[in-house]
C-alpha cells in the first residue's frame, strides 16, 4: 500500500472528513514519527509495532565492480519491530489464504 492509497482508503472510510484533511493528518503522523526517530527516540504504536534507530558501526566494504576496499562510515538506520497483535493478524490472514491451497507432496 502506498501513502496515496492509505489516504484514499481513510477518506473513503471517513466521508465526514475532507480528502485534504486526511492527507494533512497522515502527513503529520509520518512527520512526527520521523522527527522522533531523528531525535533518537523510540516510537511505539501499541498493537502495531515499534520504530527505533539502530547504529551501524563503521566498516570496510568492497566496491562490487572493482573489488577495491571502501571505507563505510558509521550510520544510523531506522528499524521496525512488529507488535504481537500485528504478527498474529498477519499470520491468521496468511493461514486462511493457505487453507484452500493444495498441499505439495
């Protein structure tokens, strides 16, 4: 699902809100999550999951074309860990889709 599809789905589910208002709401939520991660804070959405920032140490990598060693600086990367409720819902949906599929021998 893309951001525009999310906005369209939320607008359809909430006809009392204008489309541009839903767009502002979604953008505000994403901006707040991004700002909190930039400050090094953890963002937890109960039942959905948690966003954190992990540090990757500096290392020596390789240029895939030439094989030459390349210095890769330390960096921070966003990390998402799915919550228990999200994992369970995904697994239930997956199990129900696979229930009708033939079993390979």
